[in-house]
C-alpha cells in the first residue's frame, strides 16, 4: 500500500499475497524482508516448519528451495514455526515449538544459510 492508501499494483499485481504451508494448522505467522528485497514467510505444515520466499514484486521465487518453499521437519511430531528473522549476515532464523517424546512441548530453532 502506498502512503496515500492506494494499492501498490507493482507488488503481486495489486492482490493480497498468501502462500502458506498446506497442513491442518497452516497459516502465515511471520514475514521478513531480505536485503535484496525478497519476502520470506513462515508457516506450519502438519509436522514441519515451513518457509516460503517471494521476489521483490511478490511472485513466488521458484529458484529457491523446492519451487519457492522449504519444509523443515524438526522431530516429525507437531512442529510449528511461528517467527522468523534475517540476520545481518543473511542467515534466516526460524523459531517455533515441537512436541517432545513425552508429548510435552519444547522450543525449536532452525538457522538457514543464505
């Protein structure tokens, strides 16, 4: 959206962007901007962290990961990614939760190299 409130039609053709994982608890939880203008979103698959990347104009970045997204199973039991950030060195940090062997919940952190 431009400062005057009008839609920025140069980003994803002026439409809302939604690129989520496809699990039962799917939904984008966090967004981060990389230094080159690419947009990262994190979501949840049924049993894995999920991250998607878009180009600066909002199109899915098919050159990254598996056609624009990555699935990161942590323990294969109720893994949920809730937040992400990009470090100054370009590494991507994901934070969420995972189910422990005793069915408790623990913090899970993943870091991806650029």
